[in-house]
């Protein structure tokens, strides 16, 4: 039996409006026509195809992913239980668990439907290296900042000490001047 082409069902007006899918494939979604005299709903000749039972897939292939039964995987233990006729679909999990799953899949030649394990591992390594470089840069900047702050505080202390010495000297001069002035007045 020849495999028939899968029909793409689109909503009415998708060729006219961007929000309905004009030049935007991710917006091309089917919606049932509801108008009273809608030609699309009435299945008139020359209009878009309407969803109906006749377009359903064959029973043998229905619900299969790449010809195999899809199993949702959340961790490494679930991946280890996969049989020959099954393919792993990695769930929405963190990079740490995904990395473990990809490494195990590469070692045991297991197929993952929604992730290319080699590419994913390369991307993770790249991401980790970038994070390490960024961290070292931040630490270097922090050290430089601390060094500048330390130098500035040392300068400030030196200025305070020199200014306090100057103030002390000026106050002594001022006191001696006042004493001389008092003695002159007494005479």
C-alpha cells in the first residue's frame, strides 16, 4: 500500500492576514469555520480542505514516532528501560539530566527523537566554557576594584595623617602667637 501524503489543514483567511499565518508558518493553525453560509464549512468545491474522519492515519502507523513507539523520558532510569521497538522522547528537563541522558544514549546507541545528543553535548560544553571564562573575568575585575579601593584608602589615610600633622603645627603656631599677643597686651 502506497503511503499517502499528509494533508495540511489551514484556517480560512490564512492567505490574507499575517496573524493567521501569511508568511508565518508558526501561526498556521487550523480553526473550524463557524459562519452560517461559509463555503469552507459547507465543503464547497474550490475551497480549503475541512478536517474530517477520512483523513485519519492508518492504524498501523498511528501514534508512532519515526516508525517506533514514543516513550517520554524524565531521567536516566527511564531511558535504561527502553525496548527495541521504542524511541525516547526527552521531556522538558534541565541541562544536567539531559547531559547524562545524551551521554548514555551515545554509549548504548539509543535513539532520541527530539535531541541530537552529539550536538547537545557540544553546545553544553561551549556554554560551560563561556560561563567559566565569564566568571574568571568577573573575579579579575573584582580584584582590580579591591586593589584600587585599597590604594585609595591608603592615600586617604596618608592625607589625613599629613593634614592632621599640619593642623597640629598650625594650632601650635596659633597658640604661640596668642601667648605672645597676650604678653604684649600685659606689658
